[in-house]
C-alpha cells in the first residue's frame, strides 16, 4: 500500500479511503501524489475545495505545466478530475478540471524543453525593471534554483564574499544544499542588499533576501496560527506569484522572441515560464561537459530519472569519438 498521508481536507481523505478497496497500490500512490500537490496549491491560495473556480483550476494547470513533464502533468490533472467526479457526483456543478479545459497529452513521452542562450539570459536579467528583479532572476539563472527556493532564500544563509548560498530544497527530500553563483549575481545582490534598495519594501529588516511591498498574503493565516502559540513568523518574502510577474515583465521588456502555444479553445500561453531559468542552467551544465552527479547535487534532484525531464543529453558518434576510449 502507498505511504500513509494526513490530509487537511476530509474530502480527499474519504476519496483515498474509498479507492483503496478497488485500486492497485500504484494507482493509490498516483492519486496521493496528485492530490498532495493540489492540496498544497489550494491551501496556499486559500481556495475552497468544493467551489474552486475554473480560473483557479487553470492557474494550477499552468503551474503543473511549468514544473512537470507534460505526461506527468496530464496524469496529475486526470487524477484530480477523477476526484472531482467523485466529489460532485450528487451536485449539478461542472467538474472544475473541465472548466479549465487542460490541453495536455498524457501519452506524450517527448516534449519541448525550451532553454535560453547565455546572451538571452543576460538580456532577460538586464530587462528586469528593479534592482530586486535583476538580483532575483540572476540568482535563479546562475544557480538553477527553483522559483520557490529563491523566494524563500535567507540573508543568514548567503555569503557574498564566497559567492555561495545555502538553500532549503523544495519538492523533494534532498534537504539543504549549497550552491554557488557567478560574479555578476554577486554584484547585483550586493547592490540590492547593501545600497538601500530594500528600504522601499515592507520589512527591510527581514531575513528573507527578496522582500515584498506588502505582507505576504498567503502566509497570513500561518502567521495568525503561530501568534496564537506565541510564535512570530517572518512573512515579508515575495510570493511565487510575484516572482512569476517579475519574470514575465522582464521577458516582455527583453529582445527575446516569446513563443506561444495555442490550446484547443484558442487561448494562447507563453511556453516560457520562470522554470526556463532552471532548465537553461541544467542544459548549459551538460553542454559544457559538466558531470551529471554534480548537477544533481546542485539542483537538488532526488534521483537522476528527473534529469530526463530537464535536459537533452542524447548520445552521438561525435561524443563517442570525443569522450570514449579509442583503441
């Protein structure tokens, strides 16, 4: 049987318990993975699980598309759709997954892995409108860290002199890892942190590196719960929503030709998300003959299978003649 999980929503717990009598262990595990990710999303945005709008579901689908392989995202959405078919079986409400109209191919094993060149990355960073934006995008591009990891990075774990930062890995159990950044990123971070730019934001004394103009609204309830127990929570950091907006504004101001994909209902969505910074870092590492085990430790992959979703490392006769043994 799949691992025992505690759920914040009794509806999910009831659904999982109902499925256990008729589904294989692997299927239950797949349901748990999808619904855990979904529950984290609705908790972060304080969304009611039974009345979620098509728009909110569409935002979630977009996040999955940016973070996961297309086939995995399609599987997650399919599992969540099954949950809503069960949850709303006695209601007249339309399944919110269908409202979002996800256009994902669950059978696809190959999918576009867009990356940016070094010149494009420089252009993107330079096109960010603020010192905070430049530092954020540069840090992500030069370390391959995830957006959520950058948003939650701390001054107390940053060493500008050594060009290193310790970050808490999200999405996997990799734990804390140390990554190093380039000299341009150090200059941008130093300017943002030490040249009074942080003073324009809500809480310049926060230990978070990237602080918001206002209190992080998604952590208000967490802060209130902690206050009841006599604990204070620093919620001055930017949310991932703010991080995405910083990325998109810089992209639109840059000279990069934005590519779009069109859904079946005619909607268009840029294929470039903030995740392209992480993907570009990984691909550049491989293209420059960096070893994959070091890359795994830098980006915090739990296993090397994840690399297949990020990088193109196809073999060729040229690579054989360059790196293989020649007798």
